[in-house]
C-alpha cells in the first residue's frame, strides 16, 4: 500500500514539474529570440584615388567654324507726320506693304515680328520745345530660313517701303550639335596641355579634379569682333572648319550687299588635374 502511495506521489510530482516547465517555455523562447544589441560597426572612410595635394591647372579652347543656315534681318520703316495719327497712318501702310512683300517671298507669319516701335516728337527748336511734327520708328525682325535669300528679302522689303536695315545676323539652327563638338575639342586640348606640362616637369597626370566652363565664349566673343583673333592663341588649342552640306551649290549672297561667310562657335574650359 505504501509502495502504491509512493508511486502516485512520484507521478504527481512529475506531472507538476512538467506543467511548470511547459508554462515557462514561451518566455524562454521569447528571450532566446530577442537579439542582443550589438555596437554599430564603423565602416572605413573611402580613400580618394586622386591626390589633391599636387595639382596642375590648365585651360582649353576650341572653335568650330561653320556655314550659317539662318539669317535674322532687322528692317525699319521710319515715318513722319504733322500729327501722331498722320505718322501712324503712313507707317501702318508702309509696314503692311513690307509684310505683304515678305510673305510673297514665302516668309511665314511666325517669322515676322515687331522688334521695336516708338514715336517721338520733332522739335523746331529744342530749347523752346515747339513741336513741328512726329516721327515713328517701326523695326521688324525677319527670320530667313534659307540664308541664301537674305539679299532677296532686303531688296523686296525696300521696294515695298522699308527705309532702314538695322541689323543682319547669321546663325545656325544646329547650335547644340556644334557647341557640344567644340566642348569636346576644348576638353581634349586641356587634357593634352596638362599632359605636356606635367611631363615637362617630370611628373604624370593622374585624374581630373574639377572642370569649369566659360559659357560666355560662345559665338565669337568680344575679342573676335575687335580684332582679338590672335592666331598664336590656337597653337595649343583646337580649330576646325566645317564645310556646308552639299557640293556645287552657289550662294545668292555673292551678288548682294551682305555675305554670310563663316560663323565661329567657341568653347572654353578650365580644368584641374592631380599629379602622380
């Protein structure tokens, strides 16, 4: 009887221990699943491949000379009258005739625009401010998409009543194309110059550190207009002439008062290189 009682007590004790263990297992697993915080790992700072302690600064310039394919002509109609309405009436008639003549040549309305319009008094004696009449200046801009017809447009406008040629400008419709080409050439010139200077000093060019572009160098620049086209400038830079597309074509500009010639598109860069 005592043995049976001992067995029952043992089974009861085992069951109690099992229940206690089962109740404590979830917390144990939860604690085991919780990661222990670890200290953040510090990544080593990336090292630059370029040594900025030893550098060389150079500039590169390139020019691309091309045949223009567009012309912008500014034509003026000047009219006088005793009264403002008289001058305006005369000017309106004349400018209408000029516009009609241009459209007859195939110039579209979108390519004809008023650039400047002003009316001013005419004084007999400026000191007395006595007004004798009025004068109107009406300037229109005409975009000629066939550059060889520039002289034809000017002649037709004057025959219709225009009495001023304010300005004639030639440009290209592919500016982006030739400007990118000039940039590439300018950068190539800068790289070649840097290599030559470094080798002369007994060093080698490593990598480029920075590039700055002089955007004011496009379309000739002031130096070109005032005789600044120094040929010595191009001894260490780049120049290229691009012939017009097509062969055997003759230009009507050869027989008129204006000539397109070649226009220059320039690019200028300043670059800094590291030295090995």
